[in-house]
C-alpha cells in the first residue's frame, strides 16, 4: 500500500494556522478568519479549522491525541493488522500440514 502524500506541505499548514491566529482579531470570529485565509490558500474552511484544532492539541491547549501520538497509533494499527494476517497464514499452514501428516499416517 502506498502512502498518500498530503496536498499541503507541513510548512503551508503551519503558515495558514499562524495567519489565522495572527489575524483573527481583524474578523468578527475565528471562523470568519478561517474562511478568509482558507480562500487565499485554496483549501476549505473545515480543513483549515481541523489544522488549527490539531495545532492546539500538539501545543497542549486542547485535549486529544497529538500528531505524534496519532502517527504512533496508525503505525501500531498497521503492525497489528500485519501480525493478524501473518497469524492467519500460520494457522492455515499448520492445519494443512497437520492434515497431511494424518493422511500420511493413515496410509502406512
């Protein structure tokens, strides 16, 4: 499985988040600032809002998993999935060879 490259680099994301935080006082609400900046960089307001919330989690300002924790969870889930697949293959191979051994013994 190939890893999908995000359409926006981490630098662009960080800059957009900074721009919202720096200019939100010039707008009626944070959402208004988000929509203004999102239009300028070409992403949706919801996407930029998610980046801001994740940035707040990374800085400890909001509850929830940080970016590093999310990456670690993904890696562990991938490893878990691979181990389950390997165990399934081994279980099937074990059953196959056990049947072959029984078949061999019944012929002698």
